[in-house]
C-alpha cells in the first residue's frame, strides 16, 4: 500500500515538474516578470552596480576575475563572445584596452559606455602640480608647462580622460540612472523594478557621499600620497590633493626622480601616511614611507575585491577608505 502510494506520488511530482518546464521554458524569472536581462561588465564597481540595479531580473557576469588588476586584463575567446551575447555590455572606455577591443569587435547596440553617461575628468590632473618624472605622466593627457606636468607633448595611453569614475559617488549615481534606463529598454517587462532598484542604489550612494563630506570637512591635512593616480575623482569631490607615485595605470613604473620627488613632497607637506593598494606591489610606497618616517595604510581603488580588501563589497570598501582617510588626514 505504502509502495503503491509512493509510486503514484513520485509520478505526480514528475508530471508537475514536466508541466512547469514545458509551460515556462525558463522564460519567467519571477511572478509577473519577463525573461530578464544579461549584463557583462568590465570592472568590479560596475558589476556591483549592475547587480544592484538588475536585482533578481539580471544575470551579471564580470570580465575581470577577483584578484586580477583590471588594467592588466586579458580576455579569453569565450569572454570576447560574452561581450557580443550579453543584452548589455557595461564598461568604461579607456580603462581596459582588452574590453575596448572586444567592444569594437563584437559589441553593437548592446554596448553601454559609462563615458556616455557621465562627464569624465581630464587625465593627468595631478593636484600636486607634478607629473611623473617631471615630464608627462605616462598615462596623463597632453600637458603644458603651466600645470607642471612637463613638456614632451606625448599623450596618455588611456586617451584624454581618467576612467576611475566609480570613486566619485555622484557620478556613480548618474551611471546608476543610465544603466536602469538601458535595462528598461532591453527588458521593458521589468522596467519598473529596474528604476526602483536604481532609486534605492542612489540612496545608498548619496548616504556614503554625505558621510565623506561630513568626515572630510575639516582635516589637519588634505594631501593623500597614493600608489597610482586612481583617486583624482575622490580628491576633486572632497577638496583633497592627490600626490601619486605612478600614473593612471597601476602597473606603470615610476622613475627614481619621481620617487625622490614624492618623498620630498611627503616631508614638505608633513604627510603621515603613504597609501598602498591590495592588487599592486607595495615596495615603492613602503620605501618612501620608510625614508620619510611615514606609515603605510591601504586606500583601495576598488578595481576588484579579494580576501585582502578592506571591504567585502563596494559600499563597505568606500567606507573603509573613508576610515583610512579620516585617520591619515587627522580629521577627528
């Protein structure tokens, strides 16, 4: 009796599963929702943003694996194919040459360049008035003598804009709105959810921005010495002075002259902390700190999250950076 009943129940369950599979075919992701959207991103902060805005309707895949320096990314043929297959390819032009190439080769109307959503700041605007080696930064835009960046007239490999826009919370909010509209266009059935998710995400970003403004309003120092020039947006937003050892590319090698120049600036500006990063070597920053009597601490560009990162996602990483700045700049 129990055996017969068990067989009938198993058959009924199997029939139910088959019916659901046949009727849905995987096209419904939630009650009342459509098929959703697939998003491929170039760098972690955009992955976080796409995950927040896409919510349960979006399948998000980041091209840069955890622990990989986004500047040094190389794509496999499979990843290049992902760019063309995704509903939205969300990236920052000028940041990752491999992604730019894939977009040029495979991308089409699905490409969403952050540079089309926000105004990017000119590259190489070092607020200390110095470029790498006393010449142009390897990755800066063409500079004249008046901004102190040199005379050789060469252009940055990145182009003329700084791609590290995710360290500006206002620009991240603008990108949030743009992504929500793009997702609403490719997946109109879930447009209301994308826009609602965007509002929630912007509230989070606005709250962090206010925390930065409150904390950094009055500090003893406003000079931040960093491993590479990824923090121009952050410095611009909160009236800080970025002094970078290297240019926009995290793997660029500073000359001995630039290292000596930064060491002099550390002493001249009474800088107490030289900032390092989690995805790049720390040797040069540690050498400058040792020579000048400064300490080292992590200020994360948030290009990728690993077990060594001070935060486990974008918001916590931004707040960890704020804690590091609060301490180094003697704000409280």
